[in-house]
């Protein structure tokens, strides 16, 4: 599986942290989330897969928590891994990121997860501003298939 981001650091104990994330187009824009907990980061909506939870179920839950939207028409694009420090959990994580594309349906509420703001942005701008190299890779791949 392809790795993005910083190299593995010797002597660091990493916790495996699988997650599910989505490229969510609606018309000409993408549904993204701006997380402003520790550092300001533009991200694909999604997050950690809880024990016993499938990537699809986790994606539905995380997109709702971070954007207030429900989603449909999920299609898996692939996966990548990265090694990073997660200050919100105070852990070094080996993140295995499952990437999907889907369609937003109804926005039920504002984000219920703290420190998340919904952002609608065109794909070209998103490619420049997404905080994560792996997310940018899959966004480029998705855009080339359109």
C-alpha cells in the first residue's frame, strides 16, 4: 500500500488507526471540512473506524458528525497509509486511510463534532489547500476519471 507523508521514525511506537474518508462532489464543488482544533486544516470528511465498525458505516457516521450531511452512492477508490502524530489523541498513529467517493443527500444539522466547519470548494482550489498529500493524490485520481 502506498505511503504518503513523513517517514517512519525509529523508536516511535505507532498505534494502527484505520479510517474512512470521502471525496463528496455536488455540482462543481466538493464538500470538505475545516478542522481548527490544533492546527487549521482543510480535510476530506471522514475519520477513524471504531472497533467492530465497517469502513462504510464509519464513513456515514464521520461525514454526519463533521458536516451534518447524509451520503449515498458510495464507491471505494483505494487506500493509502501515513505515519503521523495525532495531538487530539496524544498518539503516534499508523493511519490506514480508505478513500471513497459518494454523493451528499440531505444536510440534517450543522457539524456536531467540535472544531469542524463545512466548506464548499472547487476541486482545483481543494488540490492546493488540502492538508494531506494522500488526500490530494486521490482527489487528482478522482478528477482524472471525470
